[in-house]
C-alpha cells in the first residue's frame, strides 16, 4: 500500500485525542512533515546551522536526538490494513517540537548530495583523462581513491537517511490546541548547566581532554575545580569546567570560540592536547598564590586565566609545528603581583567601587588583548622576564 507504514498503537489521550509513539526514519520525516508558521516559532538559521555542523562532523553511526513531537489533525488520513496503520500518500504531519532538528537533517542531506555530485563530476573527469593516459599509474591511484571516497560519502548519506528518531504523534488536535501544546512544551524548559554538559558530553573531543586533566592533574585538584555550577564570589575553587573549556580553546587555537577544525585536530591527537593542558596548569599554578581561587587575588579571575592561555598560544606552535619549549614563555608570571592593587593593571583597567580591578568578563576579547599586550611587554629579546613584572 502507498504511504507511510506506522507500526504503532494509538492510546486514548484526554478522552478526545489519541497519542502514539513510533520510530521513524529520517527520510520519512522529511517526506511526511510540514511546518505551520502559525503554530511554530520563527526559524532560527543559527540554530539550524549549529545542528547541521554537529551532524556533518559527528563520528557516530546513528543520530541521537530527543523525541520529535508531531500532530496529525485529520484522522481520515490514516488507513488500516489487516495488520498495520498507514499514513496516506501525500499526507503531512504538523511539527510541534523539533523543527530545527528536522530542517537540519534535510539541509545536511542536500549538502551531502551536492558533495556527491561534485565528486562524481571529478571522478568522471579523471576517467576521461585515464582513457587518454592508460599508463599513468598516479592517475589510476587517484581514481581509486576518489571512487572509494564517493562510496563512503554516499554510504554515510544513506546511513543518515536510514537513521531512526523517536516520534510522539498527537492525533486529532486542531490548530489552537497545537499552539497550546507547543507553548506547554517550550515555556517550562529548564536548560542544562554548562558544567553538566562539559562533564558528560563526549561528542566534543575538547570535553574529553578537560575531563582527563581534571581527573589526573594533582595541582589542579588542589586548586579546586567546580563541576556543578559557575563560580561565585563565595566559591574558593580556582576554576570551573566552563572556564577550563574557554581557556583551553584560547590556548589551543588563539580564538574565542571552538571550531570544528580544532575539534578534528583534537580527535586525531587527543593525548597530545591532554599533555599540553597538563603542562599549562603545571606551569602556572606553582607561580600563583597558595589559594589561587580566592576572590582577593586576580588568579581567580576568568579574564586573567583566559588571557594567560591566549598569550601562551602565541608560543605553542611555530609555523604550525608544536614548540616543545613553549612553557618557558610563562616565566613572566614568576613573582607576578596577583593582588587587585597591582599598579600597572590598575592603570590599564581601572578599579571598581569595591577596590577590585575592572576585569569583568565581556563577550569580546578587548580586555584579553590588553592583558596579552601587557604580558608581551614583559619579554626581553632573549625570552627572559622583564624586571617590570617582577
């Protein structure tokens, strides 16, 4: 029978409606769903892009998304055979929750198809050349490599389309009731804390690096790492997982945000990046106050920690090659004045009403840049610490 086979049982819901849970393939979701702008919020292209990037970079065999919520308004679109329920060909399920996930899946499928077509054209061109140059061994090897790549790309695309998502289907709702359901689902959402994400999210390889360093670096353990929530004025821990994440990004890449290029590098050389982060904390912590997490010292400040990492990034690699002597640049912190009365930093940043340096974290690298310039001024031509920082 034409249409979508739904291997599900419809349960009564609120005496007037039906509710069913079923696993649907991604391809079927793309073919049999629609977005009603009256029911849904405005599409966020940024959110769709984030999900698309995750899907394109993932190394999982399946897509692990939360349940998608759909609505079947017209019950007559369902037909039953002796064994199964079918959604008639051409029918559409209204998306209540999950539009960005579904649209991202469709976008990734389109991008993969375009990439497959480009590779097919390249392969066709190589084969034409090979007919004219039968003895060209390098050309034959390239054809074999491109053919293998094409097979992998198409297998990955088909694998994505064959992946299944858990779907909740409400049956018999009208447009107003769908709007109410959408509001009920999304108005009481409680976001997961960043610390929890960094503790358990293994999709981002940088989290794995951080978790290993937190578990095994003795100096960092003594200084204290907050795993439950962001640091407050009453918390004596030196850092927290979200601070460590941003610090590691700046140390490894010199940028404010992680990129998929950085994540690819970390996946290939995870042990190397774990060792680099160990070296960073093993070098700076002995030069900090005995309790570096106390608010009375600037070592407990996020901007300070990130700026030190941003400064060290300039010495970590030389022409793209790891510099084994990079930690020597951190010698400028020997004898550093970590108090909020540091006159040079007061001159640069000014003081707040409470007497502390104005190192309030911002959504830019403006203050970080000033600190990096300050650290760089403390380096003599031979790489030794300047007396002005002692």
